[in-house]
C-alpha cells in the first residue's frame, strides 16, 4: 500500500509533528500546510495524567461498509496498519451493505430505513466524547447543512477524507435549494478540520483553496497481495475486462457499445463485466460476472486488458 503516505498519516494522527515537520523540510511529497508551523491534531494521549500507556482512540465515520470501495480501500484496509501503530479505531458506518445491495438492484431506500441510518449516525456522534479524534469520509451527515453538522461536532477535532470531487454533487445540483443550503458545506467542513486527506493533486488544490489548515495527499492504494498474476488459459481468447457497480456501468459503458461490438465481432475479443449486473450493449454479448471481495483479484488476473472509461468533466 502507499507506505509513505500511510506512515505520514499515522504520524499526524499520533501527534508526531516534529518528525513530520522535518520531513516537510526535505520536500516530502504529499504534505502541505497553510501556515509555517505544524498543527497538532490532538494532544498526544500519553500527555494526559494517568494515561501514559493509553492508545490514541479514533472514531471512524465512513459512508459505507466493506461493499463500498472507497470505504474499504481508504478506511477499513488501513485499520491493521493503524493498530500496529498503537492507534485504536472504532468504526461506525453510515450505510450498511444491505443499503448498497438494494441500491445496486435498483431499489430506492424507504423513508424509514433512511431515518434509521441517520439515527445510527447521531448515536455515534453522541458517544464521540470517548474518543480523541473523529475520522470522516466526506461528511458526517449527508444532505444536512453545515451549521447543523458543526453544532453536533461540538468542536471535536476531526480528519476529513476525500477521494472524489464530492463537493460537485452539491455545487452542481439541479435543485437550487440544494445548491443554496449545501454548496459551501464541504468547503466549510474542510476549513474547520484539523487535517484534510486528499486522494489526488486536484483535490489537494481544492482543499487548499477551501482554506484547509493542513493537507495530506494520499492516493487510494491497494494491497498487492490480493492481486497475484495467474496463468490464463489460452483457449479463452483475448479478454477485455471491466469492474464496477451497476450505476457506473449504466453511465459509462453504453457509449462504447460500437467499439465493443467491433472488437468482439472482428477481432475475436471477449468482454467480461464484473459487478455491472445485466446491461444492454447493442451488438455485444458480454459475460456478466458477480463481484465479491474474495473473487476480485482472481477475476482481474484473467483480464488481458482492463478498461476504465470516464467522461472528460470536472468530476
């Protein structure tokens, strides 16, 4: 995994500001500050009377559970590393896996289930006093204004993590009421954070423009032990592979149907779609495969080439 970046993150979380500042002087990539001095995230846990051997305690508030790729890769997969560093993390996800599973099946959540998810997050926030630091994925309470979230956070120190231009969902929303109430929320959230963790250089620049006091650029990484190469049977032909969710498949694959049709018809290629669910691609007969965390590495190893079509836009 991104060892250097994760090491810096652990150092910041534990308050090892001297070592981090020294690294900055050498031009260590990915770490920036608005001011000339290091900003401690929290008082080191051993500084409190009677707490000499106490671990730093973090309440992680990701958006999803393991079925959500961002949560899995940027939060849950880091937990063993943080524990090795003596950092205790309690995780309280906003949505559970059943929410995403139903969403991928095209089911809209009921008002009752949404109320339950918000209730669970509020309960988590009410017990945050047991922890030294909060670790947010994007925001604590989706679709609620900053003034409400700020009141619930009650000045507790927090780290906020972004791996996508999530702020565009509010700023560019079709509903003017959403834009009016929420367009500036994530900028305010970043500005009040002790540390903003950005998944890319562009997000780092956005966080800086938003007024973040301290920024760590930490690209999303994967555990290479899960993706060992394998010998692919020659009789299967040249395989083009894609992996994602039904929503991203519907958004990005249909415009490429003529290309896929040409490659499968005239070049003998196979198209395998993992996690897309049944999707209509004119002139193409793809192989649809279910996604699972356990099978992901094996399936990717069977691709000759993997594709990731995206639109050229701000997102």
